[in-house]
C-alpha cells in the first residue's frame, strides 16, 4: 500500500502530463468500444429485421426438376412437413406459406422489374405489424384478391395511385409467359436498404399467375419464439424430415456459404420427383457474420495502431520523468529502497494511468451510446436494417471489455517497462551527482 500511495502521489505532481496520457488512452478506448458496441448489435438487429422481412427463421422449400433440367420451387403437399414440426416440438410462433413471383409492372407507359411476394393476409397478423403503410389499409388488401402493396419509391416511379390498375408480365413456375393485373391497394414506407425491391400481394392470386394450385406454394417459413433456438430446432427438424421425405444435404463446412452449396447441389445432382431443402436465417446471415468478424478484426487493428502510437508517448513521457527524478531516485536508493521497488513505482504509475484512461473512455462511450439510443432515426433511413425499430442499439460483451482493458494495460506497462528498468538500475551515487 505504501508503494501504491507513492505512485498515486507522483501522478498528482504532474497533473497536466497525467491528464494528457490518460486522455490519449481514453480516446483509443472510446473508439474501440463504440465499434465493439455497434458490431455487437449489428448481427442481432440485421437478423431480426431479415427474419421479419422474410417471415421466418427456418425455411423449407420443395424443389423438382423439369424435363429440360430446370429446377422448380414448389411445395405440393405439406402434410409430412407439418407432421415433422409437430413431432419435433419445434417452438414456433408463426408459420407462413409464401409464393414468390418475378415480373415487370407496367402502368401508363412506365415499367419496372419487381419481385412480388404472395402472402395470406388473413392469418399473417404479425406481418402486418412489421409493415408500415403510408397509404391504404390491409383491409382493402384482404377484400381485393388482385391487390398489391408497393413501396413508395416504386409507386412514385410508376406514378401510380391507390385504386389504379397495373399490368404485370411474368412467367409461370414452369417458365411459360403470363400476363396479369394488379390493383394498388396500399403503399408502404421504404423501411430498409432494400426498399423498392419487394412488393406484396395475395398468395391466391400470385399462385394463379404462377399456375400453382390453391393449396400449393413455394416456401414454408417457421418463425420461432427465440432466435437463439434456430440451429437446435433446425437440426431436429432436418433429422426428422430425412426419415419422411428426400432432403438435400445441409452443408457444415464453415468456409463455404450453405446457400450457395445447396444451389450447387441442385445444379449438379440428378433426382426424380420432389426434393426438399432446409435453410435457416443463420445460413442466410453467414455473410453478415463474416462482415461482423471483419469489423471486429479492423477494430482490433485500430486499437493496436492507436496504442502503438500511444506507447511511444508513454515511453517518452517516462523517460522525461526519469530525468526529472534522477536525484530523487538516488536519495531513495541511498536510504535503502531496493531496485525492484523503484521499478514497481514506475509501473504502478503507468498502470494507474491506463486504468484512468480506460474508465474515462468507457464512461464517455457509454454516454455517447445512451444518447444515440434515445434518438429515433425513423423508418425511412437506409440504415433501418441496422437498427431496432428505428433506434440504434449497442451490445457490449463484458469479456470484450476486459480483453480491451488487458490489451491496453499490457501495452502501457510494456511501454513504461524500459524507462522503469533504467531507473531501477541507477547507482545511488551517480544519481545524486546528476545535474538534472
């Protein structure tokens, strides 16, 4: 305790120098903490927003090959699928059945390529809560079989208004040309970076345009009660489905994108009849996870570069301290202070500076995060997919904070070690004769 008190007293002797060093460390911690907090919530927010947009966490699709070898997505009979969900006690919250149509919308001489998702609006109440309408109502959508919901960007480009009728040129699921007609019943706010890429219609009419039967569809989506259960529930469901229907193999190679691997299977393998593939939100988000890993790696590199620079400052500062205290060190050594204690005093000072800097940086980062989290950025911002209901969120792992503290403290002690070791090796008589 005596050594600690002396080290703390020494820090107060040069307050300006101490504050500058601590401020430099605080700045580095502030930057790295903000990056870590953002990446911590990045994957969670994007996953949640994607699950809402795609209407599920686990997806099962049927695939069959035409006579020409073209792969066709279709679920003709889902009895075995629903039985597997029941037998595995899959903790589902919502189950959706979707059909997707790619076509060209045409109105008054304007045209635009558009992906159209067919949904059952009578049962997908939860999905209505996640779509923010600018004009029109869901009641109109349910009443109008040929109704369509467009994003405001698409509606503006086509110059179409509620009640207007649009032509759509498309293909059936087997590839034949088809033409249909939609009625604009609602306009949604572009609440994501993907605004304008997807429209929504009634699955019954989408199936007609695709030449599918009323009970057929393309994708079964399972929305779970908890996203943390995705991998566990998917594994159990996949194992059960393997005993009932023909399944594509799920890829476990961490270096390969599972979606791409499954598409390659469809192109390369030959089979007859209907075959099923199971995908999860985690499979789809694998590329996003890699982005997060890159960001965390970049954050670590930034931390090391910043503290590489700061280490030079710490080393030079303690060299100056050594020059200023040479006689003082000689006096302490003359009255019996051991070399190890002299070294410890310098290292204690460096450690306390790092603690002050880290705590200050964390407090500043915490205040910044708190302020940013109170701001409603809206649903029309392109960054909406990175947020939670229009608000920024930050998630910090305690282990990550401790790791950053350990790195900073370790680098600071290393920077201070060489001057402190030089101070410990000073001979008392030489130090007392010093003119510094």
